[in-house]
C-alpha cells in the first residue's frame, strides 16, 4: 500500500530531503507530495519524478491545506517556524504524524496532550542545530551514564561556514543559511550559561568579544561565541547537576571581532525603521551611524569612531563589503538597519553556484568515573557539493527525511510533542546518517574543566 509523504515548503534546505524520499519511493512504497507557494523553483528531476506530485498552495488557505493533509500519511513542514501551527492543528484533526526541523514553540507544545491522546508523533528539532546536536550529544551522554559515569561538563558548538576551497573573502565567511538569522544573532537578551557551577551572562554588546577557541583536527582553528540560552536543554539532557553547560556558534578566527564593528555602529539593530531607506546608497547607510562633520569623509569618521587604522585587517574587511560605495543602492522601503545591512552583506556573501559550504559541529563531554575525571571531545565536519546541494541542506534535510521514514515504519512510536533525545529516535537516525558521510570522530583528552586560556570564561 502506497504511503503519502506530504512536505510543505521546498526551499534551500530540502534538496537532500526530497531526493531521499524519492530514492526510497519504490522500496518503501512512498508517494511524495510537495505543497509550495512557488513550485516553479522545484528542480525538474524532482517535479518530473513519477512518484512526485506538486501542488501550488498558500498555507493560509484553509480548505486546500486541510484537504491535502487529510489525504497524507505523514506530514513534514519545512516552512518558517511561525507557520507550523496551522499545519500542526490540522494534523491533530486528521490524525497525522508531524515532523519539523524547528524549535518547539509554545503553540506547538500546547498540542502535546492532544497528540498523545491520538497516538501521534510530533517530532521537532530534527535538523542540524537543533537536531543532530541533540542526537549526537545524547548518544554519548547516555553511554557515559550506562558505564557508570557522572556528567560534569557539556559544551556544544555548531558552525555553518564556507568550505576552504570557496573561502575567497577576508571575512572567511559566506551565507549558507538564512542571512537574517546571522545578522540578528544574539539579540533579545543576554547570553547565559553555567561555568564550573557559576552562572555567567554576556550582554549583546559584548557577545562577539567573548569567544572561545577550538581546534578541529585537519581543519584548523575556529572561534565560538555563546548562544543566547545555553541552559535551555539542561533538563532535557538530564544535566541539572553538571557544573558547566555552554552552547555556542562557530566562526573562523577573526570574524567575531570584525562583526563587533557592526554592533558598535548600531547596524544590526532591528527595532526601528529608516524612513528614507529605499534608494539609499551603501555610503549613505554607513554615514547614518556616524557623527556629523563638515570636513571629514565618511571613511575618516568611521575609523575615528571605531578606533581602527588603515592597516587594520578589519578596515580591509569593511572596504571589501563596499560600505563606502556611493553608487550601489538599497532597494528596501522602511527597512530596519539590520535589514539594510543584510542586503549589503548578501551582495558580497552569497555562494556562487559551484561554491561549497562546510558544517562543523564540536562537542565536549566531561565526566567522572570511578573517581577519575575524564573528557571526550567529538567533532563532525561535512562539506557541501555546490550551492544547491549544500552541507547545510544535507545535515538539515536528511535527519528530517530519515526520521519521517522511521515513524512511518513504526520504529519511532512514543507519542506527543517531542525532540529526538530518546534512543528510539536518535539511534536509527545517526546510524543511517553515517552512510551519507555524516559521522562524529571521538577523542579521549585530559579533563580540562575550567580553561584559564579561554577568553569566554
């Protein structure tokens, strides 16, 4: 009997997801239905596949949305997180399992009791981060506990980066995911974590100057800045007694110090609109944030304001972005500073078709066993193929696809709104991901605990 996999949204992160479902369509008796507002962007090899049906659909049109969900066997939503709730409520109504790569929202969490009552699996956070980070962390943490160890420290870092072969700018960075998330990263409150039993807080204006350095064998040195809330998963991971719990975002060394310039200027602010933003030049935008001077140039004012010299690498990074170009225009009306900065950055940081991205994930596990403190470091590096088949799309889309098939085949059965922290969820997914080159390397290292050489702490 053919089973229908309904996917809402066929954006950047779905190339591997769609291919996986279609590759399994014959052996697993699957039919793929893709509902998207702009189906003309779906690759022809997907759209023309005999087991694929394309439906042009506006998520806000209730009747077509409900009808297509009712006909499906399982639903995957790859839409923006705010749009999941309409789909989730329909899945409750029609008794359909649901899979997303997004964080569990309060609205989705409120459906937990209804999902359990109907025996439905509502699996969320099964992408990369969140997703593979949960699964890979719990696999090691559970193993340590089963062997009699007590967790003392857990640190986790993820970076969506440009591969070395395509690293062609001074920032050592290009967009491989939603650019907006990069521009507004860290806003909305202080970053908080716990270090050696002490709570730590980093305000946004200091976030990018408090970095930790990480060495990934064969791939060089990276830096990491703190995520906004490292304590969010303390209970889910069972780390209430851990002395250190820290989650961060990885970049190449030097990125954060340079990004701090935008923070200091106010260019990342997303709380107000620039009335005359449409048609403003990059140079005029830069000048918005600098003091008035009847004689000094925009360049001179900026160097004085940021206290940087012409031979400072950060000055070269600003020049590279054409921030002082009087001819390049921003076509956004009533845009916030953050939206205008994003437009400028996309002009320089968008991957070309044959360029490759890179995903790096790094975990540190500190534990005590038989009275001896020990540490395991684990890292995963995945390289993309091109702009369409990115490492980001691979590490987000494949876990979603594999999870959906595991639910269909009755291998993941625990009902309710959840994330993949149970063995029934993470073991089969991690095992199959290894077949696609997504695997962690583990290293036993001396237990460090508090690291006095780390800037962050």
